[in-house]
């Protein structure tokens, strides 16, 4: 399990951005009392669902 600080560092974003994702319920999380926790497998799956593939190269321009 990761906390907000660890997840922010892992994703390369700010803690504020992670908290905004939580507030908007855009990322899976657990609330333990007042603490937020993130399961690594859940985060990896969430990232995979939001992956954007590069455009295919269709030939010379």
C-alpha cells in the first residue's frame, strides 16, 4: 500500500494532484480513518486503463 506522498512520487505528480484525483474519485483508493491508501496493483491497473497509444505510422508523408 502507498500513501499520498509515495504515490505522488511514484507518478511524478504533486500530492495536491493525487488528492484531487481522490476527491474527484478518478483513482481507486482506500480510506483508513482519515488516511488515504492506494494498492499498487490497483494503481497499475488504473494507469493501464488510461494509457494512450501513439498514433500508428501509416507510411511516408
